[in-house]
């Protein structure tokens, strides 16, 4: 089934000094779907995810060739303004990193950077995005408490709310539930399924069951190479590549 493309990697290669981490990756990421990047540890999943918002730039000795188009714009063009690209992305890491400030100020931080100062408007933004992350009812009476007092699961939902508050187009999740208990993981997964109607969501996961629950589209990497990609149902039920079949069956890991 044809889909609208939001991100397109074209002949993408990433080198960490002498190590060739990603090899000739060409793939389109569908708009307003959940895409899961799967594969064994060390196969390049997180590296691929971080090329989409140029977080790989911060690694010493990194070299990137090829193109990554976001809304048709090559984000590796030397003339591109990186902050403009990153504003389109919300990032959820494996471990949540709330800012060392109150719950309220964590959500208001991004909008303030982008020039919003009106208190009423900030109040609306904070409530709206805490609701979007299923956190409002749990924290509405203690918005001035330090975010560090929240549980790990609550902190992860706070980080999701913080990312959404700058109105990105894309949510990137790097194993976003790996540090969470099952109930907190379920809440994040449920939120992703609800958010995909408005956002393109890309997650790295080592849990095949999670990919089956969430993904509309799947990218399978092995040793830095793109082995297979396609609609989730096809990848999980009728993979075309022998290596994909073996990975899904647990023969290779």
C-alpha cells in the first residue's frame, strides 16, 4: 500500500573513524505511522535513528555520506541550520533525563526558548502536553515539585510531554521503554498508538513483541546493513529474506 514519505535516507553511510557503522542505507519512513527499527545489538539501530536529527554530529571522528531528506530537505546539506531540523524532532532516550527544575518548568522550557512568555498560554501548553502524555491527573497538584521526584515511568512520560511541547513533527524513541516497569511501558506504548494520527514515530526496539504490537512499518538491520524493510505484517508474517526469517524465529540474535 503506497504511503506518504516523511523521512528518506538515500545511500546513507556512517563511519566512526575506521568503523563503517551504516552501509548504503536507502529507505523511506512513512508519515504518521509507527516505524520500528529492529535487529541484534550493535547492528546500527541507534546510529540510524540519530542520523535523522543529526545527533551523530556530536560523536568525535564521525563521518556521514549520502542524504537524509526530512520534508524533502537534505539535513546534511552544509547550508542547513541544524536547530531548525531538531525542532521538528522530539527524542525519547532509553533513560529519561528530566531537566533539573520543576515539573511545570520542564514542559515550559522549550516554548519559552521559542519566545512564548505569556503565563496563561504557558499554563495551557503545560496542561495540554501533560494530558497528551497521560500524566496530568498524577501531577496537576504538584507542578512546582522537582521533576526528579517523579518515578522513572513518570519521568519518561514527562520527557515525552516536554518533547511534544515544542510541536515537533516526528517522535524518535531509542528503546524508550527499556528502563520501565511493564505498566509504565504499556502507558508509553498506548500513547504512541494514539499520537501516530498526528506524528511520525520511529522507535528502536530490541523487543520483537513490542515491534509487533506497535509498528506499522519495520526496518531490519544486521551488521550495519539494511536487510529488509516493509509493512509490519509482511515482515513478521512473510519475510522475504532468509536472515529476517532467522532473526524473527530467534535463530540469530
